[in-house]
C-alpha cells in the first residue's frame, strides 16, 4: 500500500513540476543548441578566399553583367549550371556596394532595379558595417541574417517564456523554422523584415512605428504590421488621430525612399512574377505536382520516414499540411486584443492567394508566412489543451526537413554537386593516355546530378582527339544530341562525312562511322546550317544543339581492314 502511495505522490510531483514554468536556463539551453547548429554551418561555409559569400548564392549570369566593383570583388560564384541565375540575395548584396544607386550600370546589373532598390535597409547596414570596403560589405551582408537571428532568439524567449512548457515547445519550433532557414540560407530580406515587424508590434506606439518604418524599408509587406499597432477602441476620434500618426511614421520613410529610387533610376518596376492568384489555386497546383510524383516518381514509399529527409516533394506536402493547419488554428482561435494574432490573421488571405510561380519552390512560401507561424505557435502555447500535441505536430511537421537540409547540404559544404564525367574513353592499355578536348564553338560545361553536357554556340564546332601512341588507332564515337529546334547536323573528320541527319527537341543517339586516328591530334567537326535559337524564355543565350553522353571507343585496326581516312 505504501509503495502504491509513493508512486502516486511521485506522479503527482512530476505533473506539478511539468505544469510549472520551466526554468529560464532551459530556454537558454535550447537557444544555445540552435545557435550551435547555426555557428557550425557558418564556420564550415567560411573560407579565407570568399568569406561567407556562399550564403549569398551568386550566379554567374548576374556576375557577368554586374557593377565593375562587384565583378572585381572576390566572392563565391556557384559553378553549378542550373544555379547560374543565382538567387534574390545577390541583387541586394550588389546594391550594398552602391546604396545611393549612383552607378548607371545598376540599371542592367540586377534583374529588377526599382523593385530591388526599394528594400534598402540591409544594403545600407552592409555598407556601414563593411566600412565601404567591397569585400567586407559582401561578407557583412551575408552575416546580417545571423545577426538578426541573435536578437530574434531573445525576443522569442521573452514572448514564449510566460507560457510554461508549451511555450518552450513553441520557442524551440520558432528558432529554426523553415522560413528562418530559407532566409538565412540565401541571405534574403524576409527574416530581418519579419524580426523588425515583430519587434515593432511588441513595442507599440510611436516607437514601434519607427521600428516598423525600418521593417518596411526591408520588405514592403512588413507594413501589414500596422494592424498590430493600430488601436480599435473608443474614443474613436482620438483613436483615429493616433492611428494616422502611427501610419505616417511607419510609411513616411518608405514613401520618401521610393520617390528617390524613382528619381534616380527613372525606370518603371516590372512585375515580379505572378505572385498572387485566386485563393488556393497555387496550393492545388502544387498538390497536383505531388500526386504525379507520388504515382510515377521516385519516392520509395516503403521507406517513407527516411524519404522525408531526401524528397523535396514529400516536404512540399508537409509544408502544405503545416501551413494550412496554422491558418486554420489562427482563424478559429481569435484573440483580437493580441497584436501578434492580428498581424498573423492578416497574412492568412495573403498566403492563400500566393500563386503557382512562388510554389515552384515551396521553401519560398515558408518565409512569406512567418507571421502566421509565430501567431500559431504563440496562440497554441497560450491554450495548451488536450489536443495541443496534435496541433503542434501538424503545424510544425515541416521543421526537421529544413534543419536537415540546411546542415547537410550547406553546412557540409555541398554547395554544388561535382560534374559527372564529361566523356568516357574505352581504349587498349597502350593508348590509355588518349584525351578529348572541346575546341572552338562550345559553351562551358553544364551538368546536373546525373549527367553533363555542352551546347554548341557556333555553326561549326570541333573536338580535338589526341592519340599519344606511335601507332594508328581506330576510333568510334557515340553521343546523344538534342536541339532547341529542328536542324540538320553533319559530323566529319578531315572533310570526310561520318554522319549526317536531323535532330530536334528530343535526345537522339548517334554513332558515326569509324575513322582512323593517327598519332597526334585529330579534329572532329560538327556543322549545322541553321542559325542559333534561344535556349529558353529565361535564358537569353543563343545555342544550336546539345552534346552529352560522349563515348570514344579506341581499338587497334586489324591488318588489311580498310577504315575511313
């Protein structure tokens, strides 16, 4: 009887301690663990030659057209061809080198100058922190998301600590949620803007409006935070006057800066994609893509748990589940007097109307809806009922994948996959040193995870095959060729045609006739009479055809057997 009584007392004591407010050091421990993850990634990314610039995700295309000082500044340029356009952070980093927009080259150096130049706060902070030195400026810009994260972690501890253990769970989920990870991964303006907007709402009044003005100069949608600063109580005349004053303080600097950008650049901002659409249309499109991959794709369903960390398609599904859960909870648990709830609720219709182009990379969505994620986790911590765990799990089920991806790929310095072998040579031992060199008329090597290729950029392109031996060899080529449009192609050696035919938009396996390879170098010529054409709408390069899966088979010709000269 006494042992049973002792067990009951022990259980009651555990429950009592669990329901009490967790000690402050436990919040510090969780924050320190998250900080350790981030620091380990930043340390691994850093190099003496490039600093932290891999975090900016700079593509070769915009480096070529960049400001002279930008091109001359050492920085990491992603060599992976599909990443040649880079990402949004590279434009703000380049503006940081000339935050007053005085260099006329800025009009062609970035993708949408009026649109990018409006978000000027981070470029100015980078310029000031870098003391005007280009290499320092780029590295300060790359580190700004991390600096904001330090303040954000403290702010989250203040917000969540009063809400006991559920608050600790919400605090843990917010520190490395996917929207934060995505912004840090590519040095974007979303997370700093969100952090400043949250601080403004917490501060309230004219001081909060001043902080919101900084947030609006980081990202325009931060002005949604005004709904968290406005009062909605009588006397209405005084309330209206106060709300108007707060609005002018928050929006005034942004309006003045927009006017300066329009005067300096004298350009109209182009549309930044079809970001908004009918409600749920973008989500349904993404679900349609997932259904195709689920049925016909590469997901190994028998290893579903392990695939979560390898399959972006599965994570896209979890992202939709998590964000719809957050929206549902925020809309069905209304707390009008809570300023953060009002901001999160205002972002819900914005999220539901995000169009398909933004859903192409579902990580993009997670940084757009950070206010919803905060409102959800805060409200859930304030009301830890019986279904708390189910809501928490569904609303944050996408978090582990983001942490894994950030650490595994970026933290492990897997910034770009190495190119697969460009060609394969099958030869007898005596000619093992034979080589193939792409001569004039070819683009730089491009590749993805599975294969590599080159585009022919001129109507006459050639390969140089070197035979290092003192005997003649017989050579046989095979390759896959594909064209952006229908065209004729001829392959010749020493003006003798080996193969001729037509190629089009699908890959065609070609095996030209065998030919002799005397000691030294031999040129294989590729000729097409049709002019080049654009590769794709977003790629302004003019190309002709693509050559991949090149294989050279070398043999010693039998005596008396005739081969093409």
